[in-house]
C-alpha cells in the first residue's frame, strides 16, 4: 500500500536532519566570516589586495615579454626603432 501521508516519526527525523545540516552550515568558516561586518570587510580587503597585486604582476610580466619580443624585431624599420627606444628607456629607468 502506498503512503499518502508521511508518518510523524518520519517528519521528526527529517526536521532533526535539517537542524543538523543547518548547524553544520552555520559552523562553516565562510559563514562565520560573513556573519561579522569587520571580518567580512577585512576578508574582502585582503582579497582585493591579492587581486590587484596579481593583476599588476601579470601585466608587468606580459608587457616585459612583449617589449623584449618587439626589441628583437630590428628588421622592420619603424617597429624596430620604436621597440629599441622602449628597451633603452626601460634600461635607463632600471639604472
């Protein structure tokens, strides 16, 4: 025979299971960090610093590789001179 209505014991077990999961979720570190405004601000500030630093470092490496590659192209008159000037300016800035 098919159960149309759940037994009260089954419902009680389901509610108890939901309570356990909710307690476990509230104890999770992500939720604890976001429950406190100062912790959330500090977390997002640190995250922003990491993203900014990664962006700057990545752009620096990419630009350096591009300038180096362009400085190796001296057989094209316009691009070669331009790349050589950029490379010379970078060397003088390092000194």
